[in-house]
C-alpha cells in the first residue's frame, strides 16, 4: 500500500504542477508517460503474493525516445507553428503535448482578434477566470480594439488592466475614451512599445505624461488629431522615453519648436516623424531634427507653412543623410529651388519626394531631382505650375525606376512630356488631374500605342491607377484604348469629363461620391475603381458607341474657339478652381 500511496502522491504532484499557470518563455519538455515510469502495483490491490512471485522482478520499461523536434527551443517551435495557415491547424497542434500546447496557446492569444462584441466578451471572461489553466492576461501582447471603436469606452478597458505584457496597443478612432481609461491601461505596463490613439479628441497632456512615467521603453507613438496635447507633456515624454523611433503628431496644432527640439536632443534613435499641420513649427525644428537624427528615414512636414529655405541651407554642407528615404514638403509654400538643391545634395538616396503645392519651384528643382537617378520611386509635383515638358523629359532619362508621378494642375505639361513618361518601365500610377493641354495622344502613349498607329507596340503597360479628371480634351475612344491595353488597371478617375459624367449608362459603374460632396460636386463625380473598371471595359467593348465619335461634334473640338471656358466655368461652380488640391482617392480635395 505504501507503493500505492507513493503513486497517489506523485499523481497529485503531477496534477498540481500541470495546473500551475505557465508563462511565455517557460515552456517545459514533455513529461514521461505516467504508466511507463512507475512499477506495476496491481498486486498490492489483491493481497499478499507468493514468495516466488515476489522474487520475480518486472523487466525495466524503457522510456520513449524523443523526436528531434522535441529538442527545439520554444522560440523555434513557435516560429514553425506560426507558419500554419489557419487557427484550426494550430488547435490540432495544441493537443500534441504540453510543450506544443503552451506554444500554441501563446500564438493564439498573442494578438486576439476582435471583430464582434461577442468575441470581446469571451476574451474578457477568459482573462477574468481565476481557474483557467493559463494566465491569459499574460499572453496578450498586441491589443487592437479599433474594429469596435464606436463601442469602446473607459469601462471596456478596465478588464485589460491586468494585461501587463502588452507591447502594441491600438485604439484608433475609439473617440469615447478619455485620459482615465488609457491611464488605467498603461499604468505599470513597462512592456509597452507602441501606442496608437489616432482621433481621440478628448485626450490631454495627462495621457502623454502617464506614458512618460510608466512606459520608458516606448518606441512608437501616434497621437494624430489629439489637438489638446501640448509641449508640456511632450517635452517630458522626450526626456523619459529615449528609445522613441516613430512619432506621429499630425494635426496636434499646439505643438511648437520647444517639444520637437527636445525630441531631436533626447531621442537619438528617431527614424520617422510626422508633423503634418503642426503650423507653429519653424526652421528651428527642421534643422534640429536633421542635425540630431542622421539615421532619420522618414520626415513629413506637410502644411508646415512657416518653413523656409533656411531650414535646409543652415545644415553643414558636409553632412549626408543616406538613410533618408521619404521627405514630404507638401504646401511648404516658401520653399524655392535653393532648398530642393540642398536637399538632393544632402539626401542622395531619397525614394519618395513630395513637393506638391510648393509653388515657387521651377525646372531648376526638377533638374536637381534628376541626380537621384535610380533611387527615385515616387515624385509628387502637383500644382508646381512652373514645371515644363523639358525638365520632365530629363527626369525620365535620369530616373527610370519611377513608379508614381503626380503632375496634377501642371498646366504647362503637354502630350510631349506624357509620351516620354509613358516609357518608364516601372510606372504604376500617374496623376494628370487638370492637365488640360493633354489629348488622346497622351492616353494612347500610356496604353503603349505609338502616335499614328492603331496597334499596340511591344512595350508592356503595367499601369494600375490613372488620374485624368478635368483633362477635357480626352475622348471616349482614348479611354477605351487605355482600358483595353492596361489589364492591371484598378482605378480610373474621369471626374469633370462630359463624355462620361453626362452618360447614365457609363456612370452606373462609378463608385459612390464621398458623403461630404455637395450636389454639384456629385453631378460631375466620375471615378471607377476595382470591379467598376472591369465592368466599364466590358461595356465599352460591347460596341455601345462608335470609337471615332467624341464628346464634340466635328469642328467643335476644344481649341482656339474658346469652348474650354464652359468646362472651366463648371470647375469653378463646383469649387474646383485652380486653388483646389487634387487628392489620391477623390481626385480633388473639397475643402
């Protein structure tokens, strides 16, 4: 009976150890099978045995040899299991062994998916279950509640206060949250690496100060549109969170040079910073960021209208910023060719350069940009109205890896430039909104059709998005050629082109106009995307029109007779004059 008791004790111990909550990183190897590691005690259950029986010893039982995969460290096992395509496969692996079970549970709970309120309730119940085999609160490392943003409030966050190992927290658009709810969640959570609270208008300096106090390892912060945050808390954040790498302060309108200079001094690892619409930012901030962050990869300064050439001209001439890949200077109206030349000299490996609405720049800037050569992928020159065909032709020669070029509102651009741009082998997207001088010759070139030819040449066209709104000289025949010769096309904007928006049989394939558009804007809106492009292509190929017929009768093509005035008047009546910004999705920004 002593042997039975020993077995019972062992059984209890095993049971107790198996119910002990396990934590990630402490995953044990499989325990040997209980029946294989204990002597047969059946005789003790039936009374005394004979001396002969007692003298016979049972043969030793060998333990099962371990397979090679059982010797893998937990990190590698988790990596292998993570390659499974579905949660159901991971659930099957969970039943293999204790080690596999721990790894699978960690994977399944690493980033819980909240698509419905019921899922959220189930997760909360599991977290609060004190009898659960695993401590689920310690397994959650990424928490994203943005899918249920309208239903999330401070009370919703309370059960997650026990999750002390969250590394990434996303609360985008959860506008019902206040400082109290977020502070309760981050309090004492020193594991937090990234926080996104975009659009939480009620958030104040209290939240940012709490981050500075509780989350010294913070590397990424997005407080876009948190307009109540000021320099007071941001300076504290810069002083306490020296590992910050990514910072988005878009539309934090109370931010000034004081806090940005603090980040430049205290956060040497900064890789990306976005200051869009921080209108109090001046040259001081830009110069400080460039001097303090030689490893900076992304700098966005859109609508920082106080920035001048001095922000870049004050930099030492010998400094190079080889890590800088993205620079956005949209609507920095005071910048001139001098600044662009200094930028290209100091950052020769730029891939994306945005100079839209930098109205002072000329062909001289474009010639400087040509020095980027094969490094340049995206170039935005919308509303740079002084740029001409000659500079664009040189750009095509030097930068043959351009994927996207935006020339919206560049009135001096003609077919000659577009025909050269069409030769870019990697071109995926082109914006020609309000380039009213271009004709079907440009469209045929984009489709790979040489001037004067009906058949397509050998150049493959990989265009995916083409923006042609208010290019009033384009005809239905040109668009049909574009659709038929660009099989990858997924977006085509034709707003303001009468040959389309006046035909009910064509606009049936358009997507809905944005909700903020007024009635006049809705009338001329004509954008095809996704399946709408395919349906339009199919419809036009069913011979619903004569390709030689245009939107004008013979002799009425736009030209010296001044018929363009009617279209220009239409643009002005809908608020789409030359001062409006073109937008990627809607072609024009109706502000």
